[in-house]
């Protein structure tokens, strides 16, 4: 499987939308309950770029996943913190793409002089937890029963990577 990692382009939006909407329908990785439209995702797309990279993985000309850094919170004091998101097509999960994405996005976060990256991982997503721990993210805590999806309450576990304190090499 040959993959190309590159900055997302507006023409990638339909493929990214399908990947995201599959997560809306089938996973607790997002707490959206309704599928998104191209218009709502277009607004999301344009909130990225520059300080907030949005990258895609392309295989045989098709976008098969994406990864981004987003504002952690709106207040100015959070400017050096970012929230990580990774979404991978169901046909490409558990093939090492998450590792490739995290290597690239952490490298970019360091170049952008971020201090910390934060991830919220829904309970039961052991693959995502293992991926984050592989890159030195530390468990910070759990917000219990903060989302209700698929007829049950969902807990969200928070993981954090302090970039100046990264013990593992991403090279």
C-alpha cells in the first residue's frame, strides 16, 4: 500500500466528508449525531490551514484518511495548545496509517511552536489509546458520561503530549 501524505485541498472535501459521516453513523469517535453536509464541512475546512494544519493520506488517487490540529479553545491564552483529530476510512484502519499521521502532525506542531497537543478519546477505543501512548501522550483524566450516542452514555478520556517534554523520537 503506497500512501502519499499531503496538505488537504478543497477538492478532497467530498472524500473527507464520507470518511467523517461513516464515523458519525458507526463510531463514537465523534459526538455528531447527524451526518454533515458539504456546506457545513466546507466551513470546517476553511477553519484550517496555516497554524491549524489539515493533512490527508492518498492511496491510488483516493483520500483514505485525514488528520488535523484545531484550536483547543477560543481564549487567547490557549494559542499554543492544539487539539488533534484523526479519521481513517474503514478500509484503511489498523494498517499503520495512524502512526504515519501522528509522526507528520507532531513534526508540524513542533515547527509551529505548539507547546501541547490534546486528544479526547471515547471509552473503548483501545487502538487510538495505544497509538497515542506510542507517541508519548499521557493520560490526563476522564470526563464521565459527557456524550450520549448509540443509546448509551459515553466517557471521554483525555491524553496530552507536551512537545518540549517528548521522550520518544518521531523521526
